[in-house]
C-alpha cells in the first residue's frame, strides 16, 4: 500500500507534489481524493480545494500535500476499534402509504418482510440484529423481533437504535443497497473514548451532570441511576460529536480525532485560514471562490467542537476560523459565543464565523482574516480539555484585565467562595473535585482554587459538611491573570496534641468537635482531654483510664 493517491478527471494542467501518485488504479492507497481509487480514506475536500481555490500553482501543490498529510495524521493518531456483528434478514417496514414494491424486492433478495402502519407500532428497542417492535392489535399488544426497521416519516423515537432507517424519499434499490451493505455482518466502530476519573456523573452521590446523555440523539449513552455509571452502546453511536462538545471536563473524546490529533493537525495550518467542514458537508455541489489562504479543515464528527478545539485552531493558524455547517450543536454554540466575546475584547475582531449556506459562506470568506499577535503554540500532550483552554487563554490575557465574558449553559465556568469563619478545612470539597480546581496545600494548611479549570458542577458545595460555607457563582470568565492561578480561599493552623505535641488536625476542626462533645462528657476529664489528643494518644488515654478504673474496683473490693 502506498500513502497518497490522486485520481485526476478534471484538470489536465494540475501539478502535484511527487509524494502523490496520479491515476494508478491498480495500486492501493492510504488517502485518495476519489472513490475511483482503492483507498482507506476518501478525502473529498481535496477536489473541493483544487476546483475552487484562487491560489497559485505552487501554493496549490503545497496545500494539496498538506490536506493529504492532515488526513494521514488523523489516521495515525486515531484510537477507534473495528467491530462486527452477525445479523439476519428479518425486516419490518412501517409506512402509512404502503411500500409493497419495496417489500417484494426485498423478498426476492432473501429478506423476510413484515409490513405495518404507524398506527400499529407502539415502540421499538434493541439494536441492529436484535430489534424488538411492540405492535398493537385490537385490544392486545405483542412483540416482533427483527434485524432491521425501515420507516417512512419516522417519529422521534423510531431512529434512536442502530438498524433503523428513514426511507422516505429513497428508491427501492437504494434501500436494498443499504441492507445488503449491512448483512450478514453489521460493521461498526468505537467512536468515543471515556475517562471515568474526571467524569462529573460517574459515581457521584447526587446527579450533577448528564449533558452527554441529554444531547445524544440515539441510545448510545444512557445513565444508570443507581450506580451513577454511564452505559455506552457503540453500535448505536452515529458519530455526531455532540457529547464531546458538551462534556465539561473532557472525559469524552473522539476516537477518530482525539484532542491531541486535532492539535497536531491544527499546527499544519499555521498561516492558513481554516474552513471547517465535516462528512455532513456536500462538497461535490459546492462551487465557490476560495481566497488563496483559505484551506479546508476536515473534522471527524460534525458537532464535536468545544472551546479547546476552537481556540487551538485559532491560535495555531493565527487567523479567524470559518465553520461551515447547516446546524450547530448546543456545545458548539456556547464555545463560539465565548470565543467571539474574548476576541472582541482582546483584538476587536470576530474569532469564528458560522456559515449555514453558500451565501453566508461567501460573506464569511470575505471577512475572515489573519489576526495580528494571535498566533501561539503549546504542547497539549496529556492535558485535559479545561487545562488546554486555560493555558491558551492565559496567553491571550497576558498581564491585562480585559473584563468579563459570559459562559453558557452547556459550557459553564464558576467562582467558588468559602466562608472562612465556618470552614474547618476538613477538605471534603477538595476530595469532591476531580478536575483539581480545588486543591489542598499541605505547606500552608490552606485550600486553593483555580477558576480556569472549574466546571461549575457544584459538587464541592454539596459535599461540604458545614452549612452555608461554600458558595458557587456560575456564568462568567474573568479575563485577568488571577483567573489562571491557584488562589487561597481558606487557611487554618494545625493543632498540636496536648500529650505528645504532634500536629494532627486543624485548630478549627478540633475546636468544633470539642464544642459539640464536651457538654456530653460532663465532668469526665479524661474524655474531655482525649478530644485534644491525636489518635495514638487518645487510645492510650482511654486504655489507661480503663486500667485505673479496674484497679480502683479491685481496691474497693
């Protein structure tokens, strides 16, 4: 297998880099511009760029190689795993108008078909190869098992499982082709990766997050309420990317284009104006003049972009970014709003232009430009999403105080405050924070807070043992240096054991416990003294008290 292949059927004068082999239909390639060549990856953005750019011949050649390298990098750094599942040929067709010809065609090709109307279908669940359809009949209902579920004008719940397809507007032969491609082995990939250690839902006592489940259009992510575990069904994932964009901590990431892969590709776009496209973009029908510095940037999932992705691309390119997409996910909307506010305050420029159609794209291409002093690169290796965004944003802010921007409902930032009078430094808030926004400083016996990595989940507030001690203000990002550093919220001195002198707890914690317990101990001086002792001395005191009591009993006979 060779790396790059190009099928040229539209420009005889085209000049390409020598690393790209042209019109060798016998060879297999990693990346090709056309399905007419055998390749693992088909990159339609290459033809789109070559047909529409106004760049010079030399720049075309350089940029075309860059597009190939971007796809190859994504392939090399991908973490997806291929799966396949044995499925049968049992099909349910749901249509109020009837698809008799389709049913007959499927039967001729070995499929077993049941035809139903919408009025007869109550519900459907399962996955491709093991779907169950709940059917209504007179005063009864029963289940029918099938491998595929075909429906005209589907209701919302009907397309949430794999193996379910909307067939309105599809020719019979097209439907047959879909089924033949899926049988007898239904192939799919793992499209998301999950780190439970920083998940804001995983094993929490209270439900403080569940955004990924809320935005998932299928049943690919579900909540297990009793254990507070997320349950993933990769076969049902449609690779929309919505869960990735709304995940507050970065516990969810794409396998086809993980954050480190995205950043590596973004570095190739230094000195380019990125035009973000996805597999939802129909490039074959898009004819538009691309300015010489504009270059397509392909993403693996149409709605995966979060604030870290976008700021990475903005800074690595040093230019504004154009996102060409008919719709925006909830996370994308918040990310774009936040970054446009930041760039307006810092540069008086628009960071990201969203174009829904050709007309808006033409306008965006006229406005997009390089932004002076915005280019910046960092090593993102092993950094979670919030820290990536914080480090990049810290560069933009520098030593200035640029003001405040509003964060959204899906991408939230918070400012934690602690009442130092009632805080005992028990550190339950620190233990509750799994993104290290709250940390304990053992040297100074203090609690420190970094607002730039806080997800505003509120779990610290719920975990605090003291009433009205922790408060959380949600909804703003302060563009000043202190926002990116650990600031002290509370401090206390350590209390020394009255017996051995070893420091074992904070002074406030000891005093609070003593205040509660001392009235209960009455005049028992040993128990009262034990309240001010470390664990070792406390045990010694109590044992010695028991020994003394036994001796006294023996003497008193």
